[in-house]
C-alpha cells in the first residue's frame, strides 16, 4: 500500500493524530466509538486526512496540556465483562446487607 493511500483520523478539537477506536458502535444511537488520547474528545465521526498531509501537522497538538488526562464519559464501557460481573455481585451483596438491617430494625420495633 502506498503512503498516499493511507488515511488517518485526526481530532477536530486539538488536531492530535492519537485517535483510537473503542470497537463497534453499541446498541445506543450515536454512541461515540472513537476517542482522542490527547484531549479525551469522543465522537462517532472523526475527520480523516492522508498520512502524507498529517506529517505537516505539528507534533504537539493545539491546546495541549500535558497534565490533563483524557476524560471518558462512560468508564464502564471500557471495563471487561468480568469486572462488571464482580461489581454487580458486590452491589447485590450490599443491597442484601441493607435489607437485612432494615428487617432487623422493623422486627426490633414490633417486638
């Protein structure tokens, strides 16, 4: 493949070339599936430019703040199924403990 045939995605906010895919679009409409690793911008659509044109972009993106970490609106979408299962089990255990405490208080009041 020739260099002029290669296209890359560029962040429309900071002009960074560090754009990654988060996989296929989920069942939600317009779910963002591309993320800029520099500024954290998320969108389903990122502009594409030829690789040879991208070489003319500066290495340091516009409005770049080194201490700023990308913000991901849906952190749970990046977790694996095992992590979500464990978090679900913990949530159910906490709910069960709360219900037991409520029933103990109710039984103490009526005895």
